[in-house]
């Protein structure tokens, strides 16, 4: 197989932390050809979408160490038609320009894309959880989204909560997340001025503060609608965000029975939308976010729980590509038989 990964920047990969590198390494160990692309590498040549693919190469035996593997990798660059890839896996932090999805639209019926382009369009930001339809807040926190400063202020004033979370709609990695306290909202105007400008295109999320948030959250890795691993992210001292990028630490975690049931319920929705690989952020039995573009955590879960989730991911890719190949062969056979009967 030839598998392409759309990433941010190969030079910025941290080998011991990168879930993407773990999957790439497993692909190459199995003998698959691997390329990486940046979004600006996508181009059109005579009406066919191509990409300036960096084709990864390694001399000799593949090292067991992720760091040694990363250091040994070299690559050459070749303009390649996207339909030549058996699978394209998107591993770039949001937001992603809609133009990228337009490029990929041209090959979505020929090449396996993880996650599905139409599914990502639905889930490209934090509004996706509204499609879960949980008005009673059984597993979703009370959440408000608006680009209106007046409306957000009204919700804050009406709320009986002592604390609330404010964050940008299109943020990732914990960037821009703050805790609002009811008795200290005198600076709310300046905060909203920072988040929302006059363009009408900036939205913020106002979310209830979940009890236990001070102890961090749980990142759950979902694959094909099933929870395959999880770990606990604890915030650093003096920090309310548990994201690893903001100094959070990783700890072993086993999902509770109620969390497993919630993941299974949500997993059906994810899989039906073509969101095959995702990360859920949970506090207790509440889902805070669904990460569908570049969820991390594989390396932490592997280390803490003695798992090999990267193998699960590559197993899934191989199975899906095989399914598509079989269906295509079956269709070609039926079309051939139909043509013969007509003759």
C-alpha cells in the first residue's frame, strides 16, 4: 500500500510524543510505502489533483527507537496524483482551510481518506457535539456558542454557576481556554473584545464548569466507533488546562463502565459520519470536545497501559483498503459481465 499523511511540518515532529510518527513507523515496518504532504503541497495539474509528496525512505533495518527511526528517515519529493495513494490520513491541527477539502473531494471515491471528508466538514469545529442531540445534558455539558458579545454577557449574568469555561470555537491544544468566576466578571468586556471582533466571524464557547475539572480530564482514543485506549491528563500547578501542550502530565487511566457506555453511544455516531479516528476529551461522564483532525495520545497510552494502539490503527487502514479493493474488483467484474451479456 501507499499511504500519505497530511501533516503540519515534518521538521517539528517530536518522536517520543508523536502519534503520527508511531503510525508511520508501523506502516513502514509492514512494508508499506509512506509519503507526507503539507496542505500547501496540494496542486492541480491538467484538472487532476496532485501533491508534492515527500516519499519517506530509510536505509537498512528500521530501528525500534522512535527517535532513531526519525533521525534515519530521508525523503525525496515527487509530484504525485492523489488517486495514486491507497489511503490519505489527515494529521494536522485545526482549523484547516475548506480549500483543502475541495482538493480531496476529487479523490474521495477512489482513495480511502481518514477521516471522511464529508464527516470532517460536519466535525471541523466544536459545534459538532450539537449533532449528538443531548438536550438533557446526560453526557454533554451545558454549552452556549455565539459571536454576539451581548448574548454571551446575558448568559453569564443569568447563570447560577460559580464558574464557567470560555474558549474560542476554533482553538486547539488548550489555546485560549480560561475559567470565568461569577464574582470576578468585571473584565468580561475586555475579554470578549479580545475573542470577538467586529467581523462577525469570531465565535466563542461558554460552557459549564464540570466538577472535577481541577483534577484534569481524560483523553479517549476512538477507532471505528470503539474506545481503544485512554489516559488521564492532569494540569500543571497553577494551570487549569490539562493539555500536554500546556504542561499537563499523563497518567494511566481505565474507563469506568458508564464512560464506556457513553463512548459506545457516541462511537456509533462517529462511525456513521465517517469519523473513524477521533479523540474524546471527558471529565467524569461528560464529553467536553471531540477531536477529529489530529488527536494525539497514542504514545502516552502505549507507555502507560502497555498497549500498541498504532498497530490497531494500521490494522484498520489495511482492512478498509482491502474492503475497498474487493468492492472495486466486484464492481468491475459485474460491469464486465454486463458488457458481455449485451454483446
